[in-house]
């Protein structure tokens, strides 16, 4: 039932911050991240702006909040600068949570009269921000020398790390061979939600290829480091090598010697667990070092559709070699909602699958995530691919 799903998703966002301190909720470690309080407010703004504002009998929040919590919708109006979201000590978390409850109640009251497709988009949008909230908290907490745990391992508490640890299974490296040919990818006319960038379904020609059935592990990536992977310019794209030099990268984002920092605080690094928090540049360099390459997104989708890819969902987002571009025939929706995905189709690469931070039920075969190639604070890993001679 839609109303039950609405309450469940909205409540989960609030559960994610229930054990945190007010100071934690204003934390913004870098310009690319946002405070947890902002995520809670922005998702509420989305429902108010696009579903409730024109609803008879509903009174919107303080008009100035539209400026504070608009993310990137130019058609709606000007916005508070993204790098300064951490400065928003007001409205307080109490005010934001009160607003959230008022909006949720209004959505429930008018649910039969609201456009179902737009309400569904709002719910999936909120699930996206649940994942963003967690990865932004990890970034912020990682910058504190006390190395606090956002979600310590306690009985009955939310434990995102437990989902990741479940994938540390020591799988053997094997290859799934695919014949290629003319294939179809993307979301078709079948029922079920999809973002606009997942459609239309279209045909792609693939040469024969093989794809690793599991993700690259910590131990394998450590071998790349030991072999001078971060010191060898021949392994890197030119822009990536410049980033390595400028930022002083020597390992994945949250490695701390033989340990790594996580949402559960500093913990031992399992050699057999999939390596995580890699940029596209690092994933591409590793693939080149390993004598392989990153899969194209069409290759990934065809292989995952077979059901034979291990760790395809619920583990780590997986970088592909595909630039983020519109599918043939893509058309953005009219109005501000049309700014949702299409305007970002440049200077980014596609990731496929889902990760341990992705809310349950939010993943699907055709989902296209995307980030700039230098980004690595999200839960991103890699699997290898290679051509096959026929």
C-alpha cells in the first residue's frame, strides 16, 4: 500500500539520525557532501515543492526555506550555496523534524489526490538521500582525529557495516564469458519505477567479452599498491595522475595502515572483502595493471541479467568504463522535474549495481548511478572485464 510505503521510507530517514548528536547533523566535511540535517530538510522540501505547494488547504513552510533547501532546480529559483550548507545551524533539527512530520501527514491526507508517479519519484528520491546521508556522515566523521563511530556495533542498533561484511566471503576469481552480439539494455515498457535516465530501452552491439564474477578484493588492491601502483604514471589517465599527485593519494579513501575507517569507526580490514571507496581513476588504473579493463555498462547489465554475477547488488557500486550520456531517444520531462538527471550527463562515469548503503528495494538491473571520475567518498568498487577472441 502506497501510504504504508510512504510512512516506512520517511520514518527510516529519521531512524538514521536518531542516535546522532545535533552537532553531527550539521557536519559538512567537504563541498561535495551535505549535512544530515540538510538531507532531511531537502527531501521534505521536494515533497512540499512538487506535490503539496498547490494543494488546497496546505500551508507551506517559511518561504525562505525554499532558498535554503533547493538543491539544483534552476526553474524553482535561487539556492543557498552548496559548499555552505554546513553553516545552516537554523532552522534547528527540532524544526526540521517537525516540518517533516507535518509534510508526511499532509501527504497521507491527500494521497488519493496526488499524482502517483510524482509521489513515487519523491519516495525514490528520499531513498537516494538516505544513502547520501550515510556516505556524507562517513566523510565528515573520518576527518575527526577521535575517529568516532557514527553507527557503533550495538545490539538492536542500525549497523550499515554488517551488510558490507556479509560480502567478505573469499570467493575465487572466475570469469563469465558472454558471446556479445546485438543486445537490449535499459528500462522498457514493463511496469515498475525507473528514473528517466534508465530509458528508453535500446539496442547495443557488444563484441564477445568476459567479466569477473566477483569484485576486486582488498588483498588484490594491496598487491597493486605494493607494486608501485600509485607511483607509476603509465597506469593512469593523465587527469587521474594529476589528481594523484595533487591530493597525495597512496591508497583507497578510508584505509588506515592495515585498518580502515568505517561507519562503525576504525576496524580491521578484511583482505577478502571487496575493496571500496575507489575513484574511477583508481579503478581504471588497477584494471590496466591487472591486464584487464572496466566493463562497459551494457556488458554489466547483460551479465547481471543472467543471474550469474556475484556481488552484483547490495555490496558496492561498480564503476564502468562508460561515460554518463543519454540513451538514444532520451527526453527530459518538462519543467523543474526535467532537471533531475539529464542536466548532469557530462564529465561523469556510470556505476552499476547498488551498495550496502542502498536502501532495501531501491536497487534494480537498469539503475544508472553516476559520479565524476575523481569522486571516491561513496561506496564504490570494481570488477574486471576483458575481450574474448572468437
